[in-house]
């Protein structure tokens, strides 16, 4: 795991925390993809794409 991975995960979570209002499934899917990519890269040895796909699906499905 590189030294940049934890920083990327922290940046993704901080960006989501700064969102005032999430409008629509597309926004939720994009946010889920960003967090999924960072988590996949950090936790599963560089699996950004798989994490992004999973995060996008979860984000779109869990839309309020």
C-alpha cells in the first residue's frame, strides 16, 4: 500500500462531508464511486475500479 492511499481515502470522506445537498441518483452514484475507489485502493491492494463499481451501485441504490 502506498503512502498516498490513506490520504486519498481521507480526502474522499472529507469531500462527502462537505456536501450540503445530494440531488438525485447520479450524484449519489458518483460519490459512491469516489469513495469506493479510494476504499478499494486502500483496503484491497489497488482494486480501485472494482471498488468504484461497487460504490456506485450502493450509492445509486441507497438514494433517499
